[in-house]
């Protein structure tokens, strides 16, 4: 069997065209003019593994290398010979395929994780900001009515207090540029739970208990600013886009389309339990802190408001009195992913910045 290719003499980078003849247990390497270069036993030859169509290297006993692109002939010769590389060729083929399959799988998994963890939030943010404000209102439509029928009761908070809070929100707390959002504060009773949440439309729901527990105006403002932060940062829309993209991805992988029906119905539950992601809560917290700084309110008030809400939840549960940490899980407003201690710490950080800017006389 004859192979044409190049020969690299020992310890030389220069190459010359050459012909390798494989005959039984002997080989002979010749130059262009059929002049013999090297010969010997094929058992001493080392064949490189086949990788696609990359030229094969055959290393001779003297360290010189013959390179040929004729992989097919090499494989045919190996298959027919008793050379120790013979049995290995097909194994290597399978093995190298598995290696590629493994690599492809690994790449897919990494891509999926990267896409879900970073790409998806980024993409859903980009999409949410490109959607008109009307889309946020459409998303919230019917949500308050749905909540009213299952979880909320009419407020018993004095009308004057409601009116005062509404006016304060309109005159002081609203962002300078409302971007077309209509911010409306709604008062409701939610059992005896101190809670507040915002719909993507700008409707902010405050429970009676929250107004009773958080009486200090600066603390109450901090809660409202946090909720406005959810609206400004379009968290409702981003959450829906993210979860629907995940659902769509799962449907594409698993082929179960019934999962699609569920996500649209999930928003009221998400809002009611304030189960935004850790990142969204932190983003809303930071928004509140920045606005508080601008409004000359010490951000530490937010941490105190959280403490009051926690203490109130603990008070209502005889079981959890013994275990404040566990009790916190009862209160969804606080148990949304960043633990309230962490959030209070961030409020302190901002407070220190605030104090530095406003030294006490
Ligand atoms: Zn929140």
C-alpha cells in the first residue's frame, strides 16, 4: 500500500514530499525520485489517532515524521494489519465521537445556565423597557379585582388618613418622570397582615395593618418608595417575561403545552406574596434608598420599617414567638428572598452615606 505525503527529517522543520510504502511487516520511505530514505519494520511505526480529516502523522523509529492526508488508506491498511494501532482505530473513532458529544452536551448545559441566569434577565429587561406603559397596565388589568375576591377586604382606615397619604404620594413621592404610569394608592384589609405591593400598572396596595404598624411618616414613605421602585423598574413585566420564557423553554424541551396555560394566571399570586426575585427586591430597595437621599430622608428608616413589620408578624403568631427567624417566613413581605437583615444592612450603608452628607450640628 502506497501513501503520499511529506517527510520531516529528524530534528528538522524542513519537509520534503515523500512516498511511504507499507508491505506486510516492512515499510520503505522514498523521496520523489524513488531514492530510499528510511526503511524498517512497520511494528516500529507510530500512527497518530484520526481526528476528522486532519493529516495523519506516522512517527518513525528515528524520530522523523511522515505526514499524509490519505487517512482512508491508513485506516484500510491498519484494519488489515496486525499492527498494535489496528484494533484501536474504530475504538478511537467512537471515543472521539463521544468526546465531541460530551463536549456538545457540556456546552449546551453551560449555555442554558448562562442564558437562564444572566441572558434571560437581561433580555426580559430589554423587552420590558421596549414595551409601552400600556402593556404594563394591560398586564395588571383585573389583578386587583381578582385579589379583592380572594384575599382582600375593604379598608377600615379613616378616609382622612387615606386621603393624606394619597396626596403625599402625588406631591412628594412620585418620580419626577412618571413615564406615563398612573400611580394610585389603594387601601385594603388583608386579615391582620402588614403588607404592601405594587401592580405593574402603578397601582399600589397598602394594607390597613401596615398603616397601623408603620406610623412614622419617613418609614411609611420608605415602604411606598420601595413599591414605586418595583413599578419604575418594571418588575411585574420582567417577572412575567422571564417565567414565560422559562415555561416556553420547558415546553420546547418536554413538549407539554399545558404548562403554558399556568403562567398567565400566576401574576396575582406572585404579587400577593411579594415573591419577586432577590435581585428585584434589592433593585427596589436601592431605588427607595436613592429617592430617600434625594428627598432628604435618612435611608435607615427603611430598616426600621422592616423591623416593625417583622415584629408585628411575630407578635401574631404564638408559635413563632420563640423563634423569630422562623417566624419571618410567615411574613411574605419580608421573606422574599433577601433576608430582612441583609436589607436592613444595605439601608444602613446608605444611611451612612446620608449621614456623611448631612452631619448633625
Ligand atoms: Zn418588594
